[in-house]
């Protein structure tokens, strides 16, 4: 039995890290950037901060801002055509998971044109070439798309989210600058932060977890417990923003290499059916799935509870510390105003069987520490409803 770790070639962290961009562009002799982002980030001036750096460095660019919150096959295909028309020689992805995932899809298709239908990239696709060069600049602290080998694209025709897993898609450079995250609304900060916590917890208990990834995930949980509430309540607190930016990246270093579980399996159909923001779906479902998984996690919930800052764990039996870990997640979620029931986010009860079927077929389901049947997934949806 052996394990594998795949990470970025180069990453920069901390306030002002965006200043490293011109040097990387010059050092790689890139000439024109294709900026993949969304209209909201353009409207609120976040993309302009990147554009200003490019202008100062004399780097040509073109902006593609048509990415949807849950990016689609069409987003990737129109992005490919726009990049080819622009004559750019590298991509800069600016945004949360949606623009970065779209950029990954574009980069893979450009260098592997036999996958231009995009649908054939679902699962572990047999691509042969590394992605077209991508520099990822996250503006949210949650998905860790800038360091993972995964991306998620919505197939609107089939009403499903396709999870694509490909070591060739990882961005060559990640620039994790918390100053670009300050403008995130409180709700988005909360949802993406809980998304990062979900990554860390699922990555820690998944079947593929091992010593190195455990180290990453526990540190991520600790940082999130320390900084998330402050980042939500004090948006310009740079210590909290930087702590969350680092936490979500560290969580991604782990789960990208060992997989996730049924929180994600159950969240993906919510995005496909209702366009539910991914972070909200994960945050809502996490406590219910943690409770379900508890019997299959050994002593790991003790370490999760400890990382979350739970006191009085000494002398607790397994039931006690498992309950304590779940309760700590619920308290954090409630403190930052995450919805607690599916009916609060307009999920329809009559759709639950279809959601359960889709979740059972999701690529994340086999990694869950406890094998879940379609009937059990349906019961979890009902419990969360």
C-alpha cells in the first residue's frame, strides 16, 4: 500500500501576495492573460485589483466573465472558444470555486481537445496532456480549488453535477491573498468557511486518509475554529481573513489527495437541482452526516473535537466525544447563521428520492468511512429536511 501527494508547483500566501504575479508571468515568458471570472467580481472591483497589477507590469489581458455560480458545460465550451479567439498564452482564474473550476475545465480541453464535449471529463478522465497554464487567484476562503486536482461542472441537460478528478488540471501557481477576500459578504464568508470545514472533516475521516493528510486536515479544523466567526463578523479583520485563507488551502492539500464523502455526494445534487450555493449545502448537511458516520470513525472525532476547541474531553467515552464534535460544528454553524434545514433553502420534499439516487451515484460516495445505501441517503435527506 502506498500513498500519493500532488500539490501546486508554486504558491504565495499572505496580504499583498498578488504582487508576486508580475514576476511569475515574466519568469515564464507569458505574454497575454485570459482572465476567467464572473460578472459580480468585475462589478464590485475585485477583478480590477488584478487588472491594475497586470497594467502596471505591461501585461496584455482579456476578460471572460460569463461564469455562473454553479458553472456549466456551456461556460467551459464558450470559454475555450473565447480563449482561442483572444490568442492568450495563459489563464488567470479570479474568484471562488466557480471561476477556478471553469478555468480548469478550459485548460484541460484546450490541451486535450478530444474531451471538448466536457461530459467525458466526468470522474477520472484519461487525459494525456497537462492543462494549459493556469494561475489561480482565489477570492473566497472555502473551495481550495487552487490546490486541488478536482473541479465540478454542471450538466444542465442531465441535471447533475459532474465531479472531474484529474492530476493534469492542478493550477501551476496559486496566489492566496486575503486582501482580495475582504469584500466577501458575510453570508458568503460563512458558507465558504463551512465548506472548508466540511473538506477538512471529510478529508480526515475518509477511507483514503493517512498520516500526512490527517496532519493537514486537523490543522485546517483548528484554524477554522479560531478564525471563521471573526472573519464573518469583522470582514476587514486581516488576521482572521488570512487565517481562513490558509485554512481552506491546507484542507485542500489533504482532501484533494484522499477524497471526500457523502456530505459532498448529497450537496452536489442540491446544486444541480436548485442551484444551491455549494458551501451552504455542505454546511447544512455536515452535522447530519457526521452523526451518521460516527460509528465508523474510531477515535477521530476526539481529535476533531479537540481541534474545534471543545473543553472537558478528558474521561469522555466514544459516544460523548462524538456528540461533542457534532455539537461543536452545529454551534459554529448557528453562530454564523447557516440554515439548519433543507426546507429553509426551498428544497422540495417530493424531490428527496431523486436527490438520494443522484447522491448514491456521486463519485464521492465510495470514499465515505461508512458505506451508505441509497435508502440511508434518503433517510439522511429526510432528517435534514
